[in-house]
C-alpha cells in the first residue's frame, strides 16, 4: 500500500527534486507567461509520485516560483491512493488533511469521477458518478467545501450516451447536482 503518512523514501525524494527542477526549467524558459502548472493527485501506481498530498507540497516548496504551481485534486485518484473518504466525517477529514499538507487555497481544478477500482487499489480506473466505489460522501464533501466552491470541476468520465440516450456528461452533471448542497438550505 501507499505510505500516506511517512516521509518520502530516498528514491521518492529524488523524484520530487527532479520534478521541481524540471518545473524550474520550464518556468525559466517561459518567463513572462502567467500560466500555472497544476500538479495532480495520483493513485500511486508503480513508481508514480503525487499519491501523498505532502508529495505535491514538497514539489511546490522546492520550486523557485511556487506561486506558479497549483494543484488538481482527482476524486478517483485520492480514493484509489488510499485516503478513506467512506463517510461524511472521513471525507471532510481528507479535505482538511489536504489543506494542512498542501493547501486547498492552491487548488486550481478538481477532476470529478468515480472509481471502478477498489479503495487503495492504486488503479486509475474512472467510472461514472454513482457507478463506482468512491461513495456519495466523498462527492458531497468536495461539492460542499467552501475552499473549492469557485474551483472549476471537470468530469473525466467516458463520453458518449448513457443507456437512456442522454449524453453521459449530462447524466454525471445531474448526479453531482443532486449531491451538491442546496443554496440557502440550513
């Protein structure tokens, strides 16, 4: 399983430093550009870095222009990496942990998708909202987070039409809308 709590291994630390160095090189070659790089959470399959929130933070800390580095939270990847989002309290705690370790203020995008693969499987297998294993609590927490309210959310699910003939994006957006907090609700 992924070690979400420990310090990066020597190999991981070397990889995080290489990533920061590559970002610094890009930044030096693209002076004057206002674009930011968004580091995405990963499942941690193979030797992929970024499965632990502190990996993303470490890269951002190591670059010379951290203001040009943002994050992208992928709901499937967080679940498959091994963060427990199975209940409302655990899902909120996962977002709070991300905030402590990397900073929700630096999130520039959220990829919203369910997971075909089981919890902590380290497999990146996206599913339509409500047809995977992430659970409603995770989507509700992401959609209710004040820190993520203005952050763009992108569906990374299979395109085409659902069995009822509607576009999958329409179906998935409707499913998310049903899970979102109601404006003005107490």
